């Protein structure tokens, strides 16, 4: 559903402008709202309750079922709410329901048409139907959106936040406030994606509505935040950022079960991230031994991994198997990155094999303990 003051289409064009703005002309409302047909907001349901002594939507469902149709006499609906009322008593209510997308109302015929949204809201309010929280607000000085008729997609600007799941704390901030809406509520975007106590920055992110996941082909970095066990002044949990970040990854963020988009059933697995290719942790920051570990030859390559429960993980979950590549210091070797609690970085402490390692291309030989962290490779 798209709520806009204006839609413009030149018949010889393959593009439809949604809320087109013209230079030096009073353009009215800058906002356009795009809403999933399965959207539900419990607070909005309660606000609607305040419009009448009986819940207008619940009663509209009852009256529609009683009459056996979707086209209803507005006067009879008024009396169904209160025997002493006629349509004049519910005019403001009817126009509010029109504005919110629940009904169509024809004032001259005193006729209202019930939309599917009414039945969905009534069922969702009783947990009898799954729902989502996908409602986008485009706030732009220029034209809010363009619908490409051939590609069947809508390029939309002015999107500050894209919320995908409230219960799983999954939302995005698109780069340049732009997204592309595709068929069946699929969405393409570049930008930052937040999931529980993690975030991803990258491009070519694709949200698949039916599967309820985000495919991410180009993740610039993946940051994790570990709960400290403390609370802020508002009673919200405090989390500390790891001093290492996982870079150049690709994979899929599983938001929630495809049949549990509302999050009404608590499934501890979600949200989770499934990487599908090697990714990397680097130690080239200037604060680490003056930046001597150049990222082109010194890094830890992570094997593809699964990271579940991004909204409630502990330090034991921070375990990543892979390969240590240390330039010419040692031959490449397999190891596991763990949280180093002294500096909150990812690293390890291990021992060389009994026979030791050759190092610096055979110029030396090492036998003993070696550690990696943001304190260096020691």
C-alpha cells in the first residue's frame, strides 16, 4: 500500500512519479508512506480503540460478517456501534479510518467499503495471524519515488530508517536514504544493517520477504558488541564494541522464521548470520605496533561460519576457526580466534608444533608460545 498526495504518469513514459515536486512551487506534503499489506502495530490498534466506546475495527468485522459483505450502509454501521447514533455521529471516525487505509467511504451514498486491512488487524490483534512491521516513510524535498513500469520496481528516496523486525532488533539505514522496492515486498539497498548486538556495512544487500532474510554479497565490515551485564539510565543493556572487526564478508542474515515475522514465538536462534565465503580480521591499525602488520600479507582468514542469537550471545560464542597468515614470519597455520579479554580484540594464544616452525623464509627457527591480539603478534 502506498499513501501519497499525488501520482503522476506521462502516458509516453515508462516511469510513474510518486508525489512529484516542482521547483519554486508550493508542493505541500513532503512525505509518502509505503506499508506492507501484512503490517500491524499494536499501539495503533489501541489508539483506534479510543475513537469509540467499542473498538471500531472489531465491530466492523462483526458487522461485515453479519451482513455477509464488504459494502456496508454507514448509517447501519453507526447504529451497530450505538443504537442512538446515525452516520453524523461517526463522520470523523469514518474519515480517520479512510486516512489509515482501513475503508473507502462514499459520503454522498453513505456507503463504506471494508478493506482486507480491517480483517488482518483484527486477527493480528488476537495473535491469530502473523504480521510484519514494514512501514516506510519517505520524507524528501524532491519527488519521493519513481515506479519503473518495465522493471516493476520503485526507487524510493528519503528513507532514513528501514525497520524489518522490532522483536529481533533488525533495521537498516540506507546510504543516501535510497532503496529499491521490488515485487512481493523484496527490497534492495546499500548501507548499514543492524541486527541485535551487531551491525553490517556494505552494498548490494537484498531483503527477501518470503524467506525473511537479507542476502549480503558485499559486506565491508561486520561489527559485534558484547553485553557488559550493566544497564544505562533508561534501563537498557549496555554493550561494548569488540576491538576487532570482521571484514570483506558475504552471507545471509536470517531475521526470524518465515512464518514468524511478528516474532510472537520466541526462537532463540534468531537473528543469525551465515557467512558463505572466507572473511578477514586485520591488525594493521596504527595503534598496533605502529601499523607494522600490513593487511596485504598479515591477516587471519576466517572459514565460513554461523553466528546465532545475535541479540543475546556471550563471549563463548566468539569463536572463529581459520588460517593465520603472518607474511614471512611463520608458515600459514590453522587456529581459532577467541575474545582476548585484556584488550577486547579477537586473537589467540598457541604453541608451535614440537618440531617448531621455520620463520622468515628459512632464515630462523622458532619453538614455543605465540599470541595474537591488538597488542601485536608476540
